[in-house]
């Protein structure tokens, strides 16, 4: 494929927020969560990020902040509202429109991460349990004809 076509492809890294303090509506991160957020920053230090997104909730912003600060970016808020699948499809398109040829990190939730990754890769993604905090989904060529999904783990188990 010619370089001009490759330039429009977007790479999106999607993770769930790190471990939270409690089950209240908008908790912060516990000590394990703060360690995981720091580990995420270490893993993505050289990822060439152009944007960092988090939902409107504190736990996603706190997970994203060390990575954003490390690369000199601010965390952009993406409000998740309404039907998750509808939101995911729309946001996947919006990411490609806003960041052609760039890389973005998105920090979401156990219910939004699989939906967004599925929309980006046009593939089936297994649900996350309430105990799954270590998954790192990388979708290369998001918006292209043949997206590639890489699933990895990060942080301390």
C-alpha cells in the first residue's frame, strides 16, 4: 500500500481503568491502581501518542494522567452516555477523523473497552470481568481495510 494510504491509519490503544478504591459511583484509584497507572505510563513511554482520552469518571482520568503527563499531553474527556455499542461505533469513527495517521490512548471501563475495541477492529472481543485490569488492546490500522488487533497485558499481576 502506498505511504499516503498508510498515513490515514490510526493506532488506538485501549485499556480499562486501573483498580479502584471502592464500588461507589466515582471512586479514585487504590494503591494497586496507582501502581498500574504508573506501569501504563512506563509501557507507553515510547508509543508516540498524539492524544489521550478518558471517560468522565475519576478512575479513568487518574489512570490516564501519568501517561499523558509523561508525553506532554492533557487528558481529553470523552463522555460515555446512552447505548454503549452506539457510542463505541461513533467514537471509533471520530477517533479516525480526529487522528488520521496518529496514535491515541483511550481509558475506559469493563463494559466500554470491549465495545470500542470491537468497533475499531471490526472483530469480536471477549468481555472483561470486574477483575480484569491488566489488558492492553492495540488496534493498528483502525479505519483501514484490514485492522490488526494485538492483545497484551501490563502491570503487576
